[in-house]
């Protein structure tokens, strides 16, 4: 059993959850979750995000550093809250140490929660039509999405929207690299991948024939930058 597997089991038990209950709360198939606890597999970015939103400190899970839980509540009803003094109208969305490249690509080499940003629940549900549990924040690298997105921008990603039901800006994985691009669905299951910077050429992917190295991670629903 790996160290991460041991920590995951310890945190689950601290929250008072059985394996099936934990898998449901984390948004992970039970068969996959059992592999995480027994050690053959380790959770990736999406799984860690789900675990973190359920109240387990992702940094502690991956490194052993910091507090085990993000809340003081050791129960199955623990919610993702960092500052208990916040008004209940606000939720804390995790910012991961992950960069999606708006250019040639950047490998994902870290998946730690490094900060949180606070958003009003009403704004998330009314304006974004999203659930706080489905959202996380990452940074943007590269220039291919300028002027819409610039290097250093923070983007809010809705992981629920990974089927590209509508055209828009998405985070996608290609051969271990995270990219942020504008996607347009074409007939025949073809997806046109475009950069807002005209210096970068568009390309097309047939989603039905794409290999395991391609996946749509989620839709970008908000961005923020320092002026």
C-alpha cells in the first residue's frame, strides 16, 4: 500500500465514511476508488480535486504536510470551507498549482492546492449556472489565447462540462499536456480547436477516433487577471 493510499484511508475514516460513501462524495467510481486505497493506482488531478472539495487537504494527501482536513468538522457532512468566519453566502474554490498552456503546451507536474478564492454562491448558480462542487481554478501559460486570456490569468473551470455540449473555451488534455483552447463542434464528431491569437493555426480532432491521450477536462466559465 502506498503512502498516499494510507493517507486517503486515514482521512476517509476520520470523516466517518465507508468506501462506497466516500467514492460517491468524491465523485469517483467505487472500483477506481478501491484501487486508490489498495495502492495499485494513485489519484490524478480530477480525483484529487473531488477529494479536496469533500474536505480533505490535497497538500496533506500528496505530501503529508499541513492539516489533514480543510475543516474542523470530522464527519461525513464536512464541506469545503477554509475560513469559518466567511459569510455562508460565499464558497471557497481551490486554486491548483497547475498551468494550462495557451500556446505550445506545458506538462502538468504538480497538483497541489496552493490557495483559494471566494465566490458568492448565488453568483455561481445564477450567472455561471454551475455548482461550486464542480469548479476549480488553475493558471494560464502562453500567448495563443490573447487577448482573451493572457499568461498568468486565473481561470475558473467547470469540470462537469466535459462533453463540449456547446462551443466555447475549454481545458483539454493532449498526450499529458493541458491546453486551453476555443472548441467548435463540427459535423461527424469533429472538433475544431482554435486559438484566439491569429498567429497560431487551428487544427481538428475527430473525438470518436481520438486516442486515450485526448480528453476534454472542463469548460472555462470565468477568468481573472491583475491589471
